[in-house]
C-alpha cells in the first residue's frame, strides 16, 4: 500500500510518515494525496460499513481489518422550522452524535486504527479531554490492541468514567497539553504505539466520509455552505477534502464554502482570520462552555486558515450565550448536541443577521457530538418543570 503524504504548506512529498506526522522542513501538517479516480459503491447501505461503501476513496488502507462499530451513516436532518425562521432555503443538521461513541471522532479513529494495524504497531493511543479519548478506547477494545489514553490531570469524573469503562490504560498527565500532543506522537511512534491524535493524517482521512454522505443524502448535490465546530482543525480539513475529492473525481462541479465556528472564549483561528493573519497565535486564558473545542493552540490552525482562503470560506466566533441559545433551539428541533456542537447553528444565526447568506442557500451544520456527554452544561439553561398532586392531573392536561 503505497502512500503519498504531502505537506499542506510547502508541498514537500513524503513516501512514508515522519514520526511527528508533520513536515520535517516547515513543521506543518501532512495530508494524504487527493483521490481523483474513485466512485461511490452501489449496493445496500444496510449491508455495508461506511469504509466499504467509500472504499475507493481509501486506496491506501487495507480494509481486510474489520473493526467497524457501525460508525457513520448518520442522519442529515432538515429543519423546515429554522429554514423559515431564518429565511434560508435549506437548513440541515448532520447529526454526528449518532456514532458508536456519540461523536464524529469514530470516523477518524477507525481509519487511524486500521492504519496502525496495517503497519504492524503493537498499540495505539491518543491525547484527549473527552470525545476522542472515548472513541479510541472503544476501537482499541474492539481491535483487541494495547491502548493508551492520555488525559488532562484535572479532567472531571463526568468525562473520565465513560472513557474508563472501555478498559484502556488511562493516564492522567500533569503538564502542557500542546507539548503532550507532540511528544506522545513521537515517543509513541518510536516505541511501537501509534498515536491517533486530533489532526494525524489518517484520522483526518476518516472525516471525508461526512462529505460523501452529505452529498448522497442531498440527492447527489453539494450544499452551498458547511459550518463546522473547529478545535484542532482535523474535522473541517477532512470534510473539505472529501468534497474536493468528489469534485476531482468528476462527481460534482463545486465544493461548498466552509465556515469554521469557534467559541469567543477560545477562538485562535477565528481571531487570526478576522485580522487577516496567515498564522494563528496562542489564545490566552481560554474560557468557554464549549469545552470540546477549547484548544488554545490548534495544531492544524495554520492549515485551516490556508484552506479557508483557498475555499472562499471564513471563520467566526460565537459567545457562550449565543451557544446556549443555539443548543436550546437545536433541542427544540429534537437534536441534543453538546455546547461545542451548537456553535455551528449559533454562527449560522449570527451570519444570517449580517446578511452573509442568500435566501437560496443550502447550509449544513455539523453537530459534532451528543449533549449527553456534558450534562453539567444543562445547569446553564432555565429548564422548567412543575410538580402536581395526581388529583390535579386532569386539570393540567385540560389546560
Ligand atoms: Zn512543509
């Protein structure tokens, strides 16, 4: 399985991975060569895994490894209510909370784990505060491969226990998280452990399936905009690459514009974009309810800026009030996403008020993960219940 990894910044070509997954010349992220001669397999989706259906877009993975937990094939839900409220032709939610570990991470975890197994690594690992940790732990268990999960020392029990249940080696690490991201990949690679961190090339590849599914679900049409809650930058990079591949393969003639959505309390990419900068700066004192995207120095930040520039998209930040409002609005449409996931709808509302969209646009919000992952955020909502005596039941129902 030959691979060609290309530096996203200087274009240097690599025939194999570096032990940092980054360019040795400019230290920017590497990505797999664009696939330009694939098609979507026909057949019954109920009998296929996502990687079987889109296998032609993964020529570098040996798919004989079957460790699927049923990732992908998540619903694309149209909200006619919000479409009417906002005056936008089509408002859709790609509900990634319906993945095996309730977040989009599973799509990238499976491709990363298969890669590790193809290469004969004895173990896998990741560095995460939540969604990715649970995902890697689950697939590590399914694959019966040694799995190390590194988490922040101050992680809350609410997040720790749902990771611990899978039985991986779970280690709380004291120290700088950004440094841990780099060190874990390098030390892991040199010692037989393949760390599938946020923007590692084979993880990013997994997120392409979100694009293929949206394309199929819109009856083989491309939306005008895709809004993606953005932290490290792996998810938005993968989805955008997926659409570029559909175009390169002649399946569609356009790529949607991408909008990276961040929380105002931690917005290194949106800030750099606003200021017309080509590189991100570390965001000081991050503080937001959208913990899942609270990364002060995203490893793919510069590449997201380059991608948005080429794509004609943008980055925007929304504050915690706007996020909570969007989380509630989404729930009223039957979709319960975590606060980070609500940044896409919050950004859609904000940009619509600024007349960024036209009435004829089709927009897709990526709902990255389930609200059940972070129930303490619910304390921030004014949620009402009433208590009655059973004798008053008839009165309440009649009212
Ligand atoms: Zn480079």
